[in-house]
């Protein structure tokens, strides 16, 4: 199997078998779309659903927003033979991992659901929300995905003892 990894603001579109698209998510959302007839699929990874009304976004940053990332993914798939009316979706991410950041993850998840409903794209599977990061793997040619939750907490390690000072004249070394 060939692996294609994407990060925030990227997408990948695949029409051949034996290719996995993967990403890691926190509050971001990944949409995995596929056309079961054309056997073409893709995944995107977006940071926020859409910019605020008064927020100016540079052209280079547009792909970080779901409103733009979704159109890039759909249009790229259609260029490879997919039909918009046959698209199916799997949605992942949208966790509220850092409490100080508010509900960014929930807002991203709500955007993804709303986009699919507005565009008439059937959502076959979702794993949105919560407080855990996720690793997502998608086999676009088959329309199958796997999501693995990343542990909420990193296991604690025993404390490392501090070095004892060495006395040598007037200088104290650590």
C-alpha cells in the first residue's frame, strides 16, 4: 500500500487502488469523500469552517477554511470522473481539545455537517466532537475509512532526578 499523508490546508485525491490517505486531527476536520461508481475519492483537512464576515483572508490561506477546501476537493474529484450527485462522505475531527480555545472544534464539526446537508451529500459515517485527537486513514478507491482516537492524556513518566551540585571553589556547577 502506498500512503499519502496530508496536513492542515491540504487535500489528496486518488483514483487507484492500494492507496491510503491519512491525517492527524484535533479541532480541525477532515472530510473523506468518495464516488462509489467512479471509484475515486479524496480527503481534505481544514482548520476553520469559514472566515468571519470582517476577516480578510489571503488567497494562500483560503484552503485552510472548509468552505474553500470542500470546493477544491469536490472539483478535483469531478475532474477525475466523480459525479457530485453520487458523492458520499465520512467526517472526522472537530474535537474541543484545549479548553481555553472555546468551541472551535464544535464549530468546525457543525460547519461540516451543514455543508454536506446544503450540498445534498450523503454522510455515511461521522466521528466528530469529543476531546480526543484522531488519526484518520482512508482508502478512497474503496470508500472505507478507519479512525483511531489518540489518548486524552500522555502517560506520566517518573520524575527525572535533578543533578546534584558539585562544589569547586567559589563556582557552583550543575
